[in-house]
C-alpha cells in the first residue's frame, strides 16, 4: 500500500485546491510538500480553467505548525545541504504566492505558525476561526522568523511585529485581524459550508465570505498596544529589555520572563532582520536576505541546542551561546548576514 500524498492538489469546478495532508505532523512542511505546491501553482497560473486557489488542510488539528524542524537540525548538524535545499524551495513557494496573479484563499483553521504563516500570509484572503492560533515562535529554538517574516512583521502597526518576533507570542483571531494576519473571520462550523460554496460558484466567493462573516470579539492586544509601541520601538534588543525592567507592571514582567527563555543570538538576528526587511524594496530582496540568514543559522550552536531542548529531549533548558544579548556582537551578526558566495544565493523561480 502506498502512503497518502503529503499534499492533495486538484481542480474542482474552476477552483485549484491545495490541501496539506500530514495531519499527524500538524502539516509541518517538507521539501517535497513545497515542490508539490509549486508544481500545482505553476501549472494553474496560466490555466484559464482555474479561477481561484483555495489552500486548506486535512483533519482537525491545525493548518500548519511550521517546517520539518527535526530534518533541519539533522542536516544542520552535518553539511547543511538538505536544510538549504528546503529553505530555497520553501522561499520560492512563498515568493510565488506573493506575486500570484489569481485570487488565493487560505483557511487558517487552527495552528498557523512558521511555515504555515509563509503559506497563508501572501494569500489575498486569509480566513481565521475561533481555533486559529498564530505565532512566529522561532527565537525559542534558535531560529528566526523567516518565510517572509522580515517583510510582514515590520509592516504591522505599532511595532507589534517585532514584539511577536522577539517573544514568540501566540495570538488568536481578533488580534490576527488587528495586525493584518487575517482578512476575514468565520466560525469553524461554517468553514465546510464556505468551501463547498466556493467550489459550487467560485465567482460568489466574496459574497459568501460576507454572508458567513462572524464576530471575533475585541482584540486583547489592543490593551497593550501603547506599551508595545513605546517599548518595542526602541533602537536595540538591549534597550527593549532595559525598558521592560524599568516598567512596574505584570505585563512587562511577563515579557521579560518570556524573552529570558529565547536565544539571545536569534533575538538580535530577528531585530536586524526586521530592520532590513522593513527597508527592503521588494519581497524577493527580503527572501534573499532571509536565505542568507537561514543558510548559516541552521548550522550554528543555538539552533541545534534549541531543537535538542525543546523538540527532541524536551527538557526546555537550552544552553544558549552567547548566554546574554550583550554577548552577541555586531561581528557575529555581520557573519550571519553577509552575502553568500557567487552561485549560492537564493533566486526566485524563473
């Protein structure tokens, strides 16, 4: 018996359908999954029969929890070639979706983190439900918020994107709408009805969204938006930590405690990444930058140690090197961000 394909792609009545199909792994992306999606999207781009593309997932547990972290760590502990191949392919998929000429709809019903953000965020319509949990938790395992995080996060209001990057905070549907992660909200009970309606009449998709639109409630983030704007708008990770220490509030103490568990190296990587990504002139320029970072970070101590502590042994006691943000020098960051040798840089699909 052959195993089920990791991604199901088909055309149904003018709708190009992409369904992530690794439910036991929370649809964590593999290189093969990225390739399958690129093949389908490339074939449908100029196919008159396809009016729009709908991306969803099989099973109940969540949209996509990220990438295949164990594979990345195993590769990073060796020559890193498989990890670089994954990033190169995944980032091409992100870029293809960013510039896709047809309407794209992502149903983010459940966990949407890391690689799942890279799939959904470039889509024209991004549907959250009461089960949606969005996060970019990479600094907790010595990685950085990639898959376009350098482009999207600094373009969120009031430095909320940097707060998300440094803390790995998880937000729900109302906050997803506040920061532009989601464009629409449906109750999960209405998702199947929505998908069936889109397949029945692709031209009625926006009308259907309006008819089924739910109310996610008040965004909890709004209560701390002013603090985030004031503190996370400061000029360095060190300044942010100092400002949090100077605040006498439970919220500030919570942020400090959370940031104290993250890799100092990759918090400073993320800070510089968002600054450069915010100034990037194109999404491709940002993705080339992220590929340079990814190609290097995946072989560094903090990523291998973070995966050991959080994912493999689960002792949640990573021993970061350097152990403090003050120990992470500009020279270390320059090494991570430096241009790659000729012929090794990331390029979009031709």
